[in-house]
RNA sequence: GGUCCGGUGGCAGAGUGGUGAUGCAGAGGACUGCAAAUCCUCGAAUGCCGGUUCGAUUCCGGCCCGGACCUCCA
C-alpha cells in the first residue's frame, strides 16, 4: 500500500498518515455558508480536498468525506432582511448554485453533505454535555463556551489566551465571563429562525455546527479535517475545544490540513477592491474556464498562497490543450507511479503536473502506454473530463465551419493562397483557428 | 503589537547538504505556400548578512520584504 504523508497543521510537521480505522478513512471539510454565490476562493479548498479524496479512495477501501452546508447563520438572516427574499429561498437557491459551480471545477460531491438546520438536536446535545462538564454556561439567553475550562485552548493555532487578548479589537459582551469565550447558542427574536432549546428559542453559533455534524457522521474521532487557512482561528480552534470537552478521551481530528488563501492580481480578493470573482464570472470566460481554473489551482501547492490572474488561467488552459492532444482517445491504464508518489507526499500537485508533462512528451512522440497512463493520471487529478472534440471545438452545429474549410482547401489546391489566407483570417476573426496537418486540415476554437 | 507561513530564472512553480525540475513567455532551427500544432537547440534564478560544514539554495541565527490570522472571511 502506498504510504501517504501529510503536513499536519496541528503539529506543523509532515507526518505519515495512519487512519484510525485501517480500512475506512473519514474526512471532514468546512463547507459554505449559503447566502451568496461562491467565489473562486471558495472553490480552492473544494478542489484541493476533492483531489485528496480521490487519492484516498485509490489507496483505501472505504472513504467517507463529509462537507457541511451552513444554512443557518447571521449572514443569511441579514441577506434576507436586506433583499426581502425568504431565508428558505436564499439557502435552497444558493445551495443549488454551489453544487453547479463546484461541478464546473470538476469536484465530485462529498459522500455526505449535512445541513446545519437538520442537526440542531445534535448541537443541543453537545451544548448540554459541555454545560454538564463545566465547559459552558448560560447567560442572558446565550450559552457560551468557557475558554478557561480547556487548558489546551490555543494549541491548534499556536496562540496563548494572552496573545488573543492583546490583539482583541472587539467589544466584549457583558454576558461573557471571559473575553475569549465564544457563543454556542444565541437567542432569536421572533423574526429570526429559531429552535426551542433548554435556553429558550434560539439558534446555534457557527462553531458548534461543525462539531455536531462531524460527530454525527464521522464519530467522536476521525482522520482528517480540512479547510481554509483563515479558519484555523477561531473556527477550528473552537471546534477542537468543543469536541474534546464534549467527548473526553477522544482525539477529534487526527490531521488538520489547511489550504492557502487566494489572491487576485497580487491583492486580497475583496468587494471593496473591485477584484471579487465568483465562479460564475470565471465560467463566463468560456466553457474551458472551470477546467483551467482547476488546473491553475493544482499548479500551486495547496498550502501556498495562490495568485489568480486571467493570464495565469489562459496559461493553464494551454497546458490542458497539450494534455488533450497528447491523450487523444487513449483508454486509461494506471496513474504513473511518479504522479502517485508526488500526491502521496503532502499532495504535491505541482510536481504531479510536471510528471503529466513528461507523459505528454512521450505520448506525443507516439508512446501509447504513456498516453494511457496520462489519461489515468489526469483522471486521478480530476483534470480533462471533457472529451477532446468538445474541448477544442465546443458543442453545436459546425456545418458552416466545415464549408469554409472546404472552400479553403479548394483555394489551396488551386494555389490561390491569398484566398486561402483570407478564409483562414476570416474564421480566426470568428474565433476559429485552422491547422494544416500532414493528414489534412483541422480546426479548433481559439481562446 | 502578537502568533504563524513564505521569499527560487521575465512570469508561474517543484525538488535538493555536493555542479537547480516542469510549464508559460523569449531567441534560433526543422516542418509548412504562409501559419498553427509538433520536434530540436539556447539564454535566464535560489532576498541580505553571519554561523555550522570539505561543501548551503537546502540546516541554524539575525535582518529586510511579502502574506494569513488575532472572536463567526474558504
């Protein structure tokens, strides 16, 4: 069996991966809060952990990958209030958009996609356990986690409670015993979503949602917890505190994996800077853009900052063009050993991509085995899921193009090169690029 | 201010205690009526200063620069 090694954020070291259950790997990744369209930064962890899940499935007999949908959150409530659209409508619509957008970057659906609103009972159970264990307290309709009750608080993110206070720039609510305490449950007014609880009608805090859903579907302890680097604190730190205190003796997540942030043209993506890109914006560039974005993401190591630009996206597209040409209609054999080795070493996708280029070189030189291995390798990475014909030509009726090509062939046969060039330039203006090969003239869409 | 991560050719981006992958871009060539695609060749990099070492891009320390986080942003 292939040995896997992953960088564990909790220890800040690369470690050999050993699942708790040798036959069944369990992984949890923080999913979206469904109040708006996903942006390309949201898509990065989805792509990264999709590749990880594909790798795990290849190595282990069973993998359970859970990624939640946060469908109760103050951002959703605010959006409903601002737009007038009912909450149910917002969350249903945004969830569907999310599924479509993540499919467009080649991500498979996780095995389980728990929604927060259907796990309120588990959240209440957890909160009751925390109160019973002296780790939480109710105050003014809220329930708060008592940070001081957990001596390992801050260990995951490498912070001490003093550090946290030093940088604190928030007003401390009067109902908190300690400024670092965070909300497990909060009261809802009548116009807000709420559930009955021992502390009155209310709704859960964000952090408890993930602790409850991972517990329900993966158990008290599981193997991998993933998410964006920005979630390390406070979200993941708080999950650890909640779950470990609710289940003494458990380990919660064995390995923590965090992907780096995405920047756009060297700047942090934000609405105020005007460089905000949704996945929809990306797809508007062309039907190839989703695959190209996935390629772009995999060309950078998952822990590094990724700087997005349209130039870089086009560069990634050209690399995919090359893989498509090299593969032709080859049937998949097995991923190249070097691709597997690269992925097994902390998901080194950039190194794996370099192996893909090596295979493409060999395939273009006529090596059929290399073409088959390339096919299997890109499948493992989830790249090139569009067949070559569609990739290069798109879908639709191409009779007009074929007619133009025939006219050009006739002109060339008559040595009327001026006319042949005119036809070619004409087509190029329409986004059609002609290529004269030894076997004849072919065409593809320019981009 | 605190914690953490990182600084490799024009750009992107790996690896490595012993003459630095890969892709894009660029130069030259083959092929082509001309292109495109493909192939061949080439130029081009380890932030700065110390230390350890026979030898450091790699390990250690300092500095400079960039980034993430510091109570609900993936």
